[in-house]
């Protein structure tokens, strides 16, 4: 007769919810273990980046100069997600066509700000986890659960040098939901977020024009205008504007890729100005 359960008498007080929570935790640990990657071969890899910067052995190596502008906001008709497309490292512009909206599934979107490789890898990994959840549970994952998965991953690798400031936006049985998740494992639910070096400029436009009762066209224009003004003032943001609308039937691309230079001249003409005086 197997009496091994007597070695852990505390399990007798476990409720069904406790057991489910423990199983979820164990499953997450297994997934992270299976999909882990090689770390720096040093005694404390979780402090490797901080140690390199502190001891000065490689000056400037860990001073990442990032730049981007992403934003999202909730309104009565759903969620608007708007981003720029520039990838830069200080004054060096490496790309003007980065897709900073990650299409996780038909009802979930993620945004990229920080290290392009980190954000892209982990949000695509999140897409796989969401699909596995859907196959296992026979239902779509909620926005809260998806954002929690991402926050748990970031918390697990906290201090290892990840650079991510992401938003997870989607629609589930509770309606529209928007979460901010960063590389420290922080997770915040809100109705308006802007992330990146251009976010102060984007917030200025967004806050002045935001209303819950915006029409879809007005909301798309607000997202477009906010990103444009950020790219106009922030040298690390630029390229094209992309705007998505999240609604009860999924998400729709409202602006696929509109050059910010063309937007500049459109706004100048609408205001009766030359354009070089703005």
C-alpha cells in the first residue's frame, strides 16, 4: 500500500483552487524550463549585465540607446493600438519598417518597445502558449491570462538583461482589456498607455483628444496624430504609422503603413502652412 501521501500532511488542507493554482505554477515552470536559452557562463548570470556595466570592463556596451513610440487606448468601440516603425541604436537608424504590433491571435495584439529581439521573441513565444491553452482548454485564453503569462516569464528572467515595455490588448468574454507589462514582471491594467522614448509627446496629443465616446474614425485619427507628433519631435521614432482596431469580432488593420513624412505635409496643408515652419 502506498502511504507516501502521509509525508506531506499539509496537502490535506489544499482546496481545489489551491491545487489548480499549484498545477498552473508547475506547468509554467516546465514550459520555461523546456524553452529556456543558454545564459552567460558565469557564477551569477542574472547579474551579468549589471556587473559588466559596474566594473567598466566594456565601456558603453550595456548603455542601450533605444527609441520608439507605441500607444493604445480603450474607448466605447474597442481598443486602438498605434505604433511607429523605426528601429534605432542612438543616432544609428537600422530600420524604418519594423512591425511593432505582434499579432498574437485573432483577438490579441502585443506591442514592442525596448529591445526588438527580446520583445519579438517573447511575444511570439506568448502566441505559442496562447495557442496551446486554446487546444488544451477548448476555449480562447483571456486577455488577463495572456498578459499574466508574459508577466510571469519576465519576472522569471528579471535581472537577466531583458529590455521590454509591452502592451497586451484584446477582446474576450469580459469585453476589451488593455495591460502594460514590462521586463521587471510588472503588470498594470489601464485605459491609456504610451510606451517608448516618444511617449511624452504622444501623451500630450492623446490626453488632449481622448474621450470614451469617440467614433472609430475619430479614434483612428487620434492614434495616427499622436504617433505623428511623437515622430516629429523624437529623433528615435519615425518611419510609418500603423494603426489597429480591436473589437468584439477580433482586430482590424485600419492603417497598414502610412509614411510620417506624408502625414506631415497633409497636416501642414490642412493648416495652410508651408510645412517647413512646423
